[in-house]
C-alpha cells in the first residue's frame, strides 16, 4: 500500500503569503477576500499546488455563545478566556442560538460576502468543533479538572450539557450552509481529553463521542486529539474511524501502528516546527521514518516562514511515495 501525503497550507500561512495580518484575516471582509484569492496564486506559483479558497478557521464559536470572551492578536491565533467562575452557574445559562453573538454574526456576514464573490459554495464557515471535554476546560479553565474530583456528578452533568450544545451548534451550521445534519462525516477536536487516565477517558469522554456520532449518524467519524497516550488508543475501537494525533508528544509512529484497533485509518505527521528549522534532507528522513512505521498517510502542515525548499522537499517525497504500488 502506498503512503499518501497531505500537504496542508494553514490559514496562518495563507495570510503570510498574502501579506495580510492574521487578525485582519479573521475580522475584516476585504482582507479575508484578499487572502482567499491571493494565497491560491502564491501557492500555485511557488509550489505548483492547487488549493481552494478558505476563510481562517475559528475554533471557539460554540464557546462564544455561552459567554466566553476571545482576544485577537495581531499575528497569532485568538485566545479564549474562561467565563464560568462556579461550575453550577452553567445551570442558569439561558438558551441562545449559536449565532446570537456579535462576533459570530460578523463571521457569518464575512462568509456570505466572500463566498458570494467567489461564486457560491466555495468556502465554508468555520464555527469550531471543540468536543465537550475540551469545551469544558475552555469555559471553566483548569478548575474543571478539580471539579471532576470534588463534584463528579455536576461535572458529568456539565459534559452532558456541552454534548447537547455541540449538536445544537452543528445543526445550526449545517442549516446555514445547506449541508446535511444526518449522514455526513463528523470531525471532533478534543486536545485536552488526554489529561484523563484511560478509565476516566472511557467513562467521561467516549459517551460524548458516541452521542455525537450516533445522533448525526456520521458516515465517517474523525477524531483529532493531541495529548493521548498509547494506552488510550485501544479504547477508540468501535467509536472512531479515523484518528489524527497531529503533534501529540506522547505517541510514536510505532505506538500508533501497534495500539490502534485493526482496520482503523490514521495519519502520522511531519512535526510542524521541523518544517521551519530542518533541512530538506532531514525532512525527507522524517517522512521515511513514518513510512517505515507503517503510516497509511502523512500530514505536513505549513505555517508562516517555512522555507520554500522545505515545502518542495515534502511535496516531492510525498508524491514519490503516493505513486508507489
């Protein structure tokens, strides 16, 4: 089987190629349109790659409409600030439509305008896919880990609330973009769930995954999580179809091959920071390590200031391995 390569041009890199500050790419309509168009041209000219237009992905829409505050940096990703001083206060939250927030209305307006200029159906609104446990830590802060010990029943109630909230937000986005709520692929991001030991992961995390995947009747169940350990991997059997560890520091390619359930699809990665600092020869060696480890696919995420020769080196070796019988 060939090892395929996914060379991803991140939103941060798109803004950098278009010479647009990241904050403007998020918040300014003309800047967003400029990046959507200009970055395609730059990537085509420099690397011979075709990429579609895109808006900058925003991860925290589901948390904004629950009261979280977000801070935008000039050339960095947004920072979200917890808003739940006492865990029990979530019971007093009034139901709100996911787009009932000034910033989300602004994002919707930018999406409609940019997509319309491009002909319609070209870009998606990125609302965020943060899974319930990660959302709990974003809204409550690290105190939620203490809540799990001191008030476990209330913490579970909060996770159940956030699971239902995830489904409400997902349905709103599907309705807005005219996409099916039932039967489509569903992607979850849950970078903080690896804080939990396997038994707690089984009891607290997997039920929310199952609830989301089963309610949406997901045709393909994708999980992105960056803090899992080898002992977590077998627990994904029957729940997840595809696992993306991205920059998980606790997993090796051998752990992935040995620990994931038979038949599960997965990916390995070129470490993102290595794209900036390593030589083309070192990146090729890193790619080969993933191939030897049995990775069915390898992802490389290009961020700002990656040397062109490094992008071309990963592209060349990825094409070579993808073409193998």
